[in-house]
């Protein structure tokens, strides 16, 4: 039985490739150029299926701007009615200001260090949270992925802690859900220009 629905709705990469080829075939008679472009870009379109299925939802688009646009639309619906043009500009500007440089550059994962225990996540990429001290880790264990305070408490070297963080990043890239994902955190943090007080 042939697959149905869009290629991104298929349970595995093989079925998704079949659906993509079927779509290209349907377009070939009327939109030959579009059909050819679709087949040419097929590997990139389905690149997210090379990752663990647990991350497909966040990585299914190769276009970060598309996901950013969805977040702007979501927040606009929450506000509902804007009193004037400047209020719209402030909302969109705040969303844009919240983007981390790593995400803007196309990172698929963020390592976020915190000394105060910020329980943040991101709507467009998994976030591995590293507590920089054991007190924060103990108080927010459910929110933190790694306790870097072990360097002081247990005398771990920088290389040893680096290996622990690397192993956690690799595990998340291979399908383990980061704590922010498990808890459903999808926040953005508004970054100040200049020092934080």
C-alpha cells in the first residue's frame, strides 16, 4: 500500500522518500521544474530523519526562519489586538532579540550554562542545561542535565568535566530528551544589550 500524507508525516525515511518521489511524479506533467527541484533537494528536505525520531518534531524543518515565524504568530495570537503599529514592532523585535546567536547560525542544540538555575528551553532546538554549581543542581535537579559543580566538589579536571558534558550532548543528539524537553520548556529569554545586573 503506498504511503499517504506528506513526506514529513511518514514513520521512517524510506517511506518519506517514496512519498517525496510520488509527489514529484504528480507534479511532473504541469510543473516540471518544481518536480526536478523537489527531487534534487530531497536529501536536504528529509535530513531531519537522520536524527533520532524523538527530535523530529523540532528538527523537521531545515528553515529556522519558518520556525521563528511560527513563534511570532503564536505570540501574536496570545496578544490578540495590538493598539498601534509600535506595539507590533515591540513584540516582533522582542522575539527576534531573544534568539541566541547559536540558533541564528543554525545550531541544532544549545548548551546553556546557569549559575542561578534558569529553567529555560527553546522552541526550536534542544537545550542541554549545565548547572555551574552543585547547590543549583541539587535544588533544580529536575531542570538540569549536568552538574559542573562537581569540579569543585569532587575535584574533577576541566577535561573530565568536558568529557561529561560532551557525552550528554552526544546522548541528546542520539535521541535522549534533554530535561527542558521532558518538562516541556519552550521559553525564550530576552537578552539585554550590555551587562546584566
